[in-house]
C-alpha cells in the first residue's frame, strides 16, 4: 500500500511564499518521479512541476522562475517552494509519485492541500 501525504498548505497573501512537502511511504516502493499538480475551482487538473530520480526538474511555463521543486537525496520526500504567489495560483495542490514495487508500475496521488492566495 502506497501512501502519499502532502503538508504545508495554508492561506497566503499575494506576493508571499509557501513550501509544500510530500512524503511517500510504502514498503519496497522505488520512486522514480515526483510531480506536483494543481486544480483550481472549475478548472482541470494541470501539471505544475516534476522531478526525476536524477534530479532534473521541469516546470510549467506559468510557474517558471517562481516555483522550485526538489527531492531529498535518498528519501521519498519532495518539496515545492512557491514564491511570488498570485491569486491565480489558488488551487488544491497534489503530489504524485510514480515508480515501482518489484516489477509492478505504481502511480499514486496524495489528497492535496488547499492553497488559497488572497489578501
């Protein structure tokens, strides 16, 4: 059983910063990729940022230069540092972990904390 748990969601003012964390727990689960997605009210879920085992980050254009994704070396833990937040960044942010348990491919999502950006 893979468990993905995010933390750090909170109300933040425009221009502020917030750091989300994601912990992936499972026996023998090798996480190859960790992604952050978000879903704003009334909109489809979209990819925000992703990072592989090798540590190469990728970002959606709308967060480049403002957000930074990272993973703790040797740990199934990741973070999303969000700076210069805008009201349009308001969304539920989901951590997604992809990897393997033995020969089985596994793709697991966390429940997602809310991040309201408002004054």
